[in-house]
C-alpha cells in the first residue's frame, strides 16, 4: 500500500492502533472499536478517519456490518460522513451520551419516558416487519424464542439480552433510523438501576407475549400485532409493579427497624 507522507500518522499506522473485533454482535463491536480508535489516537473534531476499506480490513467485518456501525456513530454525532470526501470526527463525546441526554436514568419519570418512547418506535417497527419480514426472518425469530424458553424452563430467573426480541423485529423492517433509535432505547434501559429493572421484570410473562406477537406477525395481521405490542408495553403494568415492590421494600425495612427498637 502506498503511503502518503503528508497523511496524519493515525491514518498510516492505524492497523497497529486498532484491535480486531471479537465475538458478539459484529456491528456493535465495530462501534466500540472505532470509538476506541478515536480516543486512543487523541483525535478531535475535524480530524479525518481512515476510509471504509481500512476499517473493514482491520476489523475483519463485512461492508454492511461496518456501514451499520457508521450509521450509529453518525446518528449519535460521533462522526461526520461527507460523501465524496470521507469520514471525519464530529465530536469526542462518549458514544452513549446522546442516549443519556434523551433518557436520564436519574430523572423522576425515566421509566415512563422510556416506555412511552418504546411504544411509538416498536409499533412502527412491528408494522414494517409484518409487511417486509421473510419466512426465514420469522423462523429465526421463532428459534430465538425457543432458546429463551428453554433457558427459562431451566432457570426461572434467566434474563435475556435487553430488547433482543424487539431489535430483531426492527431489523426485519429494514428501517435503519428505527434501528438506531431502538439501540439507544436498549442502552437507556441498561442505564436504569438494576433494582428498578428487577422490580418491573416479568420475563416468563414477557416471553409468552413475545410468542403471541410472533404469531400475529406470521399471520400478517398488522392490527393484532400493533395491539399486542401496546399491551406488552403497558405503562400501567410497569408502574404498578414498581409501586408494589417499592412499597414492599419499605414495609420490610420498617418491620426491621421496629424489631431493632424492641
């Protein structure tokens, strides 16, 4: 490969400064590695990044996986893709800061904001998926649910990857904007406290609801699929669970305090 002596060193030496992507979702790993590349090279807004072919080679990823990662980075404002000119650093802010700016996990109504936003995105996503998903897509989703069901049967406390089912549906619809937003929602869910997530966790019940949603998708019934998604994302159920379990914890704490005094 010919080296331009006028190029910044991070472009000519990038192979040694970027780790290869490991296991896990390829595009998500590529997002992490490109972000690490920017940070480790001390790049600032306006600095040019290597071309796509260099990242493809360094990360051993396909062009489609790399472009998915670049879409995410562009959406959250980390990079600026200038068609015909290349890719540039737009901001050195942490990757998930955009999600946190939209969904503050410490804010009083964080759970409500998250659930209501999911309702809008996931109803649109299931509508697109019913219309566009192939039989192979639906068979793959069925396999995912069967694997989760096996894990739940073996361990009732099993917890799957957050929004795994929902992200698969969004991907079937082929709308990259919806997919990027759903990734933000997934990250926002993970920023909520583990105690809050446990308080509203109903994985066995959610699994049954996922199966019903898939059945409506297989029958290409858009109205039923939309209705089931809205029922699955019942804000009232989330808030009732949270209030009940918060009250139960307070009651246990009060009994413990009373017994200590006695």
